[in-house]
C-alpha cells in the first residue's frame, strides 16, 4: 500500500469548508437561543417539567448558553 499525501490546495479547501460549517453552526446556536428561552418560560408557566428539563438541557449543554 502506497502512502498518499494530501496536497496543500486540498487542505486549504477543507479548511475553508470547515470554517463555513463553523459559521453555520454558530449562526444556528445564536438564532436558537431565543426560541429555547421562550420554550423554557412557557414550560415554567404551564408547569411542564419534562419540557422545562429539555429546554434547560438544550440551553445549557447543547447551545452552551449562560445568562449574563
């Protein structure tokens, strides 16, 4: 089996794609936080424990949101 090296131009293209994916993910996180905050408020108002726990998990562990 021969060893093949990735050419620099391919590495540059892959880095550009990863930067694009990071931008998309960061945008999704930023846009999702207000929706999950609303779901959390509504679940507290309606005493929906499961929904509240899920919203808290999304905000804390998935979106890494911390109240300021």
